């Protein structure tokens, strides 16, 4: 195997990975490994904005932002981390601005801000304009700005290197194994610290806004090494995916005044969230859409509703929402200035992930013990600032705030520690996995298992869940895992063998689906994005706690519980 040595290795070149890179001092030797060319990271698809209480248009305050985030999280978010993030937000925005990010501007030159779901002023009184944006291409601008800064810093990029295993020894992480996609060769990256920033896993579900690459790799390779995954039962379904494709129409469209209507032309959110209506948090809006559909008020009695932007006028749509209105024209041949857009909930964001503290250090048990040298940030991590439901625009903020903190802490750690020796079996697990897949001659294809998995996760583990459906899903999922042992690929070459890597990604998706499903079966209450038809109420007495899911090879996973950091904001009923 090819060997490399670095002080810090960052896995993933999206917003989280590149924010970490920006925080690492020049004296340290850094490598960034990414299975995609950096610009193709999903951060580039983020549309609506990034939140910070700048108060450019009206009074705002980081504590209101923190309050909204805690309430949005259905009180499962850790309040210390949330307050940290919201306090750091204004500086994080100015830092991006100084790095060259072209934000949309107000007439007076200040950064433009718009309303987003669940963001309010005066402790929930009415919506506030808090989302800073670059038209509806905010993530694209963040990604390009940070990538340019990383090049300026002379970072070593290993593009199209797919990490397939982390190397751990005595409770510390000392590197990773990656496959170079163009040659199929395996490379060992030996390092003092590793920062995982590999994004989410929306591709486990049939309908999703997520890119093809979001297959939960980083989470799964931790899970396989005995590191738990936290709060995996909480998956966000964004209310406005284009019907039937699932491509996202940003919440910014409702922020600019768009409204949801049913087959009777009623603005139905007035009934579900009387005060903030269409700008209620995503879990509430997604459930409301399904309630309308269940009651027969879907458009043409089908499983979608309308997002009406026609009253906003062509000028506003062109200036503030050019990309998403373009999607409606391109994919559905609909002109949003003249006719409403058909939408339905689409799998969007993982609230759960690799547990970390506020410095990005990976936590391995309920007492907060850490895996030395291992860090995680961005969507693959769970700090947890989003709890049971993330507010729109808080993910991009999470990436830049906690990406930076992970980069800073990993640097301090790497400066004061030596390269530890690699264990003798480094890379053994991934090597035997890849060989097994290559040598299988008879069995199902990757896509066959993947399609079935995506269907059962969508059918039984999406916006509404119940015991009966999830039990069925669990038995089907374990059958798929058995089938996967025999998965075969027809391409046995080494050159860009995407079929082989798709098999690896499928193994990751089966792992994270297992954690999600079993977490959802375990949690017998409804909180945030996790809605159980058989347990419709939130139950703080028994369930105001985080779940940590541990893989048990060949058996169902086991769980431990971790306390929620409460403190400043009292746990209350969540009413909008
Ligand atoms: C359509 C869409 C719109 C969104 N809009 C917004 C918004 O307006 N505001 C907001 O706050 N949030 C938004 N989000 C959410 C937000 O964009 C994401 O949560 C965030 O960008 C994730 O960033 P990340 O850096 O964690 O991961 P990503 O940007 O997904 O990057 C992951 C990186 O990891 C690499 N990688 C993955 N696996 C491997 C592996 N095995 N080996 C090597 N490299 C690997 C990839 O190559 C990639 O570089 C949106 C999400 C979507 C899908």
C-alpha cells in the first residue's frame, strides 16, 4: 500500500471540511481527501441562506436565535453548544465576507437578510429576517470562497480518494485508508489527527434532496469501529421538494412570501401554526402537508400540494430565487411567476451523526470519553445543535462555526503529540471487504439491494412511523443485509471502478439505515422530526435524552443514553 504522513487529515471538502482547513495554522502539514472534486460537495447545493443575528433590517439578538434553535430542536439540542453557535454566528459571517464571499446586499451596502422557518424575534412573537444569503446560491458561494482560501494556503488536496476505513489503536485514531478512484490502489494516510466532514445520508431514502454521494460513509466507518452514532432517529423531511423528483425548493421561497395551498386553494398552514404559518419549522410543515393529503385535500386528490409564488412577481423571483424557479422551469416545465409549483416532503438532513463535543472531538460513551485524535464536524457530526429538528440556515452556520473549532482543536492536539505507530492490522477490514465483493460470483447487484432499501426506508421510516411498519422494515432490512453478503459486481477492473465503490457506499447506507430504524423503534414518543403514530405525544419524563447507537455485528444494535445539556431555556410545550 502507498503510505503518506500528515499532521492533520481532513476527510471531505464541503463547507465543514474547508472551514476546518481554514483554521489550521500554516506550519502544520494538512491533507484533504475527498471522494468528489471539492466543488461537487453538497454544500454547493445549499440555497436559502446562513443565519446570524446581525439585525441588519430590524432588531435581533443571538439569544433570540439560540431560543429559536432550542425550541426548533424540540428541546433535544444541547443548549451550551447552541448558545456557542449563535454567539459565534455574526463573526462567522463577517469572516466569510472578509474571505471574499459575495453576499446579496441591501441598498445601504449591508448584508441582505430574509426570514426562514422558526426564526423569530422577541421570543417567538413574529418572524425575523436573519438568513444572510447570496441570492439562492449561498452554499455555492461558501464552497467556492473556502476552496480558494484553501488553495491559497497550499493545502494538499487528494481529490477522488474515497476513505473506506479509519485506523484506530488504544482509543486513538492514527489515520485512514483510502482508495484512489482512478487506479483502485489503496493508500494509507497516517496522521496525528483526523477530521471527518463527510456529510449526510439522505440517499438511504427513495425521495431526497440530497446528492448521489450522500451515503453516510463517515458515520458508517466510525460505527464499524465501535464508535456510537447519536440521535440517528431524527431525519429531517423538507416540506418543499419538487413533486415527484424531490429536488429542493428552498424555504427561502416561503421566506420571500410564498405560501402553501391545498386542492381547495386554502392556505392550510394558518390552521397548523396560526402565528408563523408557512414559516413554521420543517417538521411541522411536513406533517401538515401529509395531514392535508390524508384528508383528501392533496392536489387532484394526489400526494402533493402547491407552493404558490405567483403573487411575488417575476422581478423578485429573478433577483432573489433565480435557481429554484429555474428548477421548476427545467424539470417540470412550469413558470413559477404564472402557476403554482407542485411540492411534497423530501428527505433532507441528518440531525444525528457522530457524537462530538463543542471542539469537534468524537465522544464514545455517555460520560463524554473521547477518541483521541478523531474529530467530526458538519452534517456527519452531532454536536448537538439541531436536536430533534434543525431550523433552516442553521446547518451552514454549524459547518462554519464547528468546522473552525474542530480545525483549531485538531491543530493544538497535533502540535503537541507525536505520530503513533500504526497497528499491524491497519486496513485489514476494508481490504477483506473489497476482496469479498470482488470474488462474489453469484448474487444480487448493488442497485437491486439499494432500491429496495430506499423504498422500505421511505415507506416505513419517514415523516410518520409506527411499530408495525418499522418491525416489518427491520425484518426486510436484515434480509437485505444478508443478501448484501453475496452482492456481485460486473466490473472487476481497477480504473474508476464506481460499481465497487457503490458497493462500499451501499454497505455504509445499510449500516446507517439500521441505526436510524432501530433508534426510531426504540424512541417511544413523538419529538421534532420523529413522529410516532402510536406514541403521538412528546414524553420528557422518559425521553428527554440522546440515544447512542452501537453496532453489534450480526445482531441488532444496542443503545446507551446521554443527557441533554439543558440550562438557560426552560423545556416547554412547542407551540407556534
Ligand atoms: C439542496 C440542499 C439545499 C440546502 N440548503 C441549505 C441552506 O440554504 N442553508 C443551510 O444551512 N443548509 C442547507 N442545506 C444543508 C447543508 O447544505 C448541508 O447540511 C451541508 O452543506 C453539509 O456540509 P458538509 O460539509 O457537512 O458536507 P458536504 O458538503 O456534503 O461534503 C461532504 C464531503 O465529504 C466527502 N466525502 C464523503 N464521503 C467520503 C469518503 N468516503 N471519502 C472521502 N471523501 C468523502 C465528499 O467528497 C464531500 O467533499 C441544504 C442541503 C441540500 C441538500
